[in-house]
C-alpha cells in the first residue's frame, strides 16, 4: 500500500502537500509514547498517534517511518507540519480513532511493524 | 510592458498568502517565483525586418525550423512585430508571397521582460493563448523568445538541479575519508543541547543521521545511531540541570559518541537501565517521552555502551558502533526467530 492508497482508506486529509505519495508502507504501529516507537518500530511503517508535537516527526525521521496519521481528526501545530515538510514525511489527519484505524489498516493487509517484547 | 495582469491565472492571485496557503505551494510554483524569464528563454534568436518579404519568412522558417519569428527595426533592435505560420498561410492564400512583412505581421504584441519572474510569462500564456512571447530587456530591446516548452524545460532543469545538489553533497562527503590522508582520520561533530528546549529537540540527532547518510553509511546503521542519539538528546533536554553536549566522532571503521551533562546525575544506574523505569514527570509523559525505554533502547542500538553517573556531578554516556558489522542490533530483535 502506498501513502495515496492509505489516505483513501482512512478518509484522511493530507497536511503536507509536497510529500511523495508513492512511498510504500509495509505495516503499521500505534503509539503515543515516542520512546516505545523508537524502541520497537521497524522501518517503513505508518505511525498512528494522538501526539501532535514536533517530536513525533523527529521520531519518525529517526525510525524511518513512512507516514504519520493523527487520529480523531487532530491537526498538529504549524511547527510540526513545517518540520515534516522539510523532512519529506507525509502527515495525514483522519477522523477515526486509533482502534478503528488500526483495525482498518490491519484488515487491509498492513501487518504490525511493532516488535514484540521478548523477555 | 506586460499589459493586463488583472485577469490572471495563478491560483494564488489576489489572495493574501497565509501560512496555510503557503504550505500548499508546490516546489514548481515556488520555482516559478524564483526563476527569471531570462533563465529559461531562448536568446539566440533569428529575426527579420519589416521590409523583408513573406518569401523570406518562408525560407527562414524552413531553414531554422521555427514556426514564428520576431520582426525588428533595421537600425536598433526595437521589436516591431511577430510573424507566425498563420500569417504566412494568409499571404500564401492571397498569392502574395512577395509582399513585405509589414503587411502581414502582428504588431499588437504581448511581451514579457527578461527580468520578470517566470510566473509572469505563465500568466500571459494562460491569458492570451499564444505559444511564444517576445522578451524585452531593460532598454525595451528584443533579447529573446520564450515558449511554453522553454518554461517546462527550465522548471525541469531547476528541479533536476535541486536533486543533483543533494547528490553532489553526498558524493563529496562520501569521498571525504578517501580524499584526506592521515594515519587516522576522524570527523568530529559537536552539538550543545539546552535544557527543556523541546522545540529543537532532535535537531542534533537529525543532523547526525543526515551526515552519516551523506558520508555513505548504510541506512540501517544511520537509523541505529540516529535513534540512540535521539534518545540521549531527549535525555539531555528532559533530565539535566543545564543541558549538555554531544560529540560524535566518525571514523571509517567505527563511530564513537560521547554525551555528557553536569547534573543532577543518576542515583542507581542499574535501575535506570531497566526497561520501564522512569523518573519523568507527567508533563514529560504528555510529550510522549518518559516511558523508561530510553537507556535500554540506546544499548540495543549500539555495539558498546558505557554509562557513568554520579549524583550531584553529572552523567557521561559513551557509545560505540562498529562500522564493519552489517547486521543491525536494533533490527535483529527478537533474536530467537
């Protein structure tokens, strides 16, 4: 699934118009704790989050996240959007909640890219 | 000299460009406001004079393989008109090939200036439906011709240049170690991190990751170090009295990172290393941090980690990544699969 297809699937609104919408997404991860994301996410995932500060974008950049979806129609502040535009990371706002979105994406064939805890 | 900008075609025309609107301006639209007409126009142009005949027009069009040409004053380069294939067809239909150009040329002209932004030419193309516009210099003399094809080529070249600049940077940086000879070459990157500066949190790690990619490091490795340094950088922002420093020393075979601060120090290092242990306040947790994963996450991303801390004195964290190893520590998790 690419970013364009993702946007359609979740009735999303693209907040960063210049980003590459052909970028392939291999799976997903839902989290509000950025440390969890940094610890357990694998590359090329879509991140579902309710957190709107610029650290979300930094986290995405460090973890090679393919796109960020803000749940429940949240719109991040301009500094978050500007940073994402600069770094070329697509930001999408979707009206659905995190559970609904995770379900939709899983059903559409996007596996979890969050590594389980081993011990 | 460009009449009638009133009915224009830019979708931003007449609107005050707000931050929100500015966010939706594409790179191409941006370039149309950066590039000048003179950057993309054809300046090596062939022109005729009013007293030349329509026969001359036909011969010139054939010879130069063009479908239109400007008519200028014999003495100075003042633009008098434009002649196109349509004008030539009219003359041929009248069996009037020997007539002088002045009889058939269009003298009611839309022009642009060489110093106009490209967007001005785009407006005139949209407004007038013509395929080519004569370009005048500061003195009002003909200096070139701009076609829609010129605009497309100019924009594509500029986009290509954007792309190439990053490629060139990457190329130069990736040869740094080969180009500079010493017994042991290293590149030292230094960053000062301010306490509670959440706005810039992650800038240092972001720059370090970019530097590694430009130096030609494999993306997995850049990701590992990026995550490790980002966690450490956030620790300096959240958990120190006065912020701290990050030094990253890059060598061909290994990367060492040193992150230190002057307090408050960690009471129990072993406990701090345990996943889930955190001293972060609710404020910090609201920002998405303080899950107690930072230090254990750092250790998973690097090959060697050493954490020294003394209460009241400060904390010194040193990290090492060995560049020879292909497999990434962070990615191989969980290990028993």
